C-alpha cells in the first residue's frame, strides 16, 4: 500500500514536470514566431517574417522616428500585418509628408 502511494506521488510529480516542459516549449516556440507589441491601444501580437527571439516584447508608446530605424524588421512586419496604429511616430511623419505645400505664385 505504501509502495503504491509512493509510486503515485512520483507519477504526479513526473506529470507536472512534463506539463511544465511542454508549456515552456510551446511559449518559446510561439514567442519566436510573433512579436508582443504594446501600443497606445494595448497589447497586440504581430506575426514575424523571420524566426528569432530578438524584440520578443516591444513597447512602442514612446517610440520616435529614429527608434524605428533600430527595429526595421519590426516596422516591416507591423506594416505587413495591417496594424499601422502601432506606428505612431511613422504615422505623424507620413501625415507631414502627405500634406500639400502651399501653392506658390509664379511671378
């Protein structure tokens, strides 16, 4: 009877250990395939074009235009996934570029 209980305790520990390993491997795989981006509207998952762990989590709320040059893959993947609301610095720069300059008179 004691031997059976000891076996059950060992099996329970083994189950939880294997479950933890499986969950950890799943989270690691998922984070290598997606970015977790925090924008002004909350958290978003953005699919990656390349596999890796760089920039797994990025907070873009305080990003300036020069910060996007440091993360070109992230900017391209955000644009590709049609989540342009996560690009606040780029949107304001794009709005400045798209505005028409005042018409000049030809003398």
